[in-house]
């Protein structure tokens, strides 16, 4: 089977979060299963672009509103990622340093999608499946079916995977002329709540829709940032498939970012060495339990509660633990977390930045990972943490609920709580401190979680079954 993945992110080319991790791994594992999976994404000005060699495979042009865009498709030469990687270059539009966050993002990603569809419509041999990811690629199923210029693609089946339904790519109808001429009777397939809503359009037009965990799909029926009714209506074609993790990239036994590699036999000593290096770097105490948070500093992740949780925990539990935060996001949360450093020197440190290498070192060196998310479609951090023997403290929501079981329950191994409140989170930290005191139990749990199979092998097969259906 031949599959084309279309996405705004793909690790290690460009990543802002879990979407990048998934699109960087799933195609590789589908290829390992004997299928042909390829990735098409925008060409941003990232390090990967300058450090690798590419061939030009296609040049084309299209009109969008009153603009005319030339585009070029380049292909990475060595196949080093485990799949064919194609980048879409549109001069002045996509070739920027950041992935998102520009005023003209609607224009940028609509242009990207038109270029992809325009290019595919000129292939002699078409793929079996076009698998689009999130709203930045979600207009493609509509374009393939209803835009006059691309009718030769209308027979190809499309799948939309929703990594996060909070972001939908809304555009006012004044931007309708961004989309190539379409059958006007089908305008309803673009619309939700009086706007052009790319994510809603993808849900309506794709043959199948998947979310990145079964728990998240259930939640979307009640809480989907305005799309609840649509999920309810389309539930027959929606499936929840839990993300996997790329065990080649996230492997404590072979990780060039960390000080000491380790496995289930020697983790007790080696993990402590990684912890010491990390604590020395940030002026923390390696003899105390280390709790980390890694992620976007936004309300969805309940990052706004972190300053209160950290202060309360350090005061009420008499500084028995250390905290280390890595993240970036809302400026006011960043400010608060920076500010806290001067209050809790020796107990707390924060790094307000995006740093892939440091994230590996933190998963390896920490005792606990905190994820109090208000919304968590799947969550990869808890799975990475477990692979590195770091015990997750998570709110029972979405994919966190699907992947972490409380150590108080039979066979459990993590710490779970119900509400994203300072009280609930601080209480969970208290439970973590109690667990930490029981050294043997803690070691058993670390060994248990390091062996949990969250690899892509399993989920990649489920996606293939979905394509076959
Ligand atoms: P989301 O996609 O909602 O941000 P996920 O848990 O699905 O959350 O994926 C987050 C990914 O991004 C993980 O690989 C995590 O390690 C990484 N990440 C998030 N913030 C940072 C950061 N500041 N530095 C390094 N890696 C980060």
C-alpha cells in the first residue's frame, strides 16, 4: 500500500510538539511493515534544510486570490529518515524560520495544500491513501473531491488524523477565494459556525478520521472547541488510535544526548549519574526527588498553575523536593516561572526555551514527570518518561488516562489525579514524595515502566487496518 502523509511538522525537520514526533515516526514504521509511506511538508528555514542535500523533483505554479505563486518540490537525497521526504518551497510564504505564529498563516498553509494537491494531480501513479494531519492539511480532502482542477484525485481515499482539535484554522468567508474554484453546491463542506473551518471540513470530507487516543475521541463528543455536534454526527467514521513512541530516538540504552546510557538491569546507578549531572547544571540537590515539567507553557497544559503548585509544594513539604521546568509559550507564564527562580534558588530552576537535547537529559535524570494537562489528546511526554524510568504524575484526561495507571490500583505504576487544580496537583506531589521514600517499591515501578511497550509497531499496524477498511 502506498501512503502520502501531509503535515506541517515532521521530526527532525521541523517540530513544535507531538505532531512532529508522530509524523517523523509513523511513516518509518509503516515502511518497516512493507508499505510505502512518504511525507510531504513545507520547506521552512530550519537547520535540517541547511545540513542536508536535496534534489528538485517538480516545479509548478498556481493562483490564489489575486496572487500567483511558483512552487518547487525538493526531495531529501539519502532517505536517512526511513521514508521519502518532500519539502514544498513557496518563496516568501513558507521559507520562514518559525513553523507557526505569523499573521498570514491561513494564506501560508492554504498555499501549501494547493501546491501539494496540484503536484499530486500531475502524477502518473497515484497513492492509495492520502493521510493528512491537523488543520494545516485538512482542506486537502475537500480540494481533492470538489475543486474542479483536481477532480482526477477524487477517487483516492483520504484520512484525517486530529492531533489537537483546539486549533481549527478558522478563516472568514472573505478568504473563500484562497481555495481553488469548487463546486458551489459543496460550500457546506467547508463551513462550520458561519466560518470556513478547515478542521471541520477535513472531518466532513475525509473517508476516515482518527484521533491520537481513544480517550480523546470520547472527550471530543462533549468538549471539542465547538465541534462536539460534528463529532457526534460523524462518529461512525471516527477512530481513536493511540500514538506510539519512536523507540530508536527515545532509547535510554542508546541515547547520545544523555551522560550515561542505561537499561532495566543497571538503571539504579546509571539514572542517578544522569540526575547528578542535571542537578549540578541547575544548582539542584541530587539527594532530593526531582520533579520535571516539559512542554508548551499554555493553559491547555495547565502550565499557569505551575508557579502556585511549586510554591505550595516547597513551602508545605518543607523543600523536600526539587523542580525543573523546560518550556516556552505564553509570555506571562514564562515571566512567572522565571521570576520564581530567585525565590527558590537551590530548589527550583526553569529553562524558558525549546531544547531537544535537554529534554532527553531531563527524562533520563528525573524521578517524576508532572503533566497536569487540562486537555491532552495523547501526550507523548509521559510515554518518553516511562521509557526512561521516570514516574509520571498525570491528570486523568485523554491519552494520559489511556496510558497511565495509578500505583494504588492493581498493576499500577503512575500517579493519577482528577482535577487540574493546585490542591489536586499538590496532593499528587505529596503522594510522589511518599512513594519516593519506599526505595524498593520505586525501583520496581521504574523497572516496570521501562518495559511497557508503547512502540509504534502496534499502532502502525492499526493504521494499516484503518486504511484497508
Ligand atoms: P503537544 O504536541 O500538545 O505539545 P505532546 O506531549 O504530544 O504535546 O508532545 C510534546 C513533544 O514536544 C514532546 O516530544 C516533548 O518532549 C516536546 N517538547 C515540548 N516542549 C519542549 C521544549 N521546550 N523543549 C524540548 N522539547 C519539548
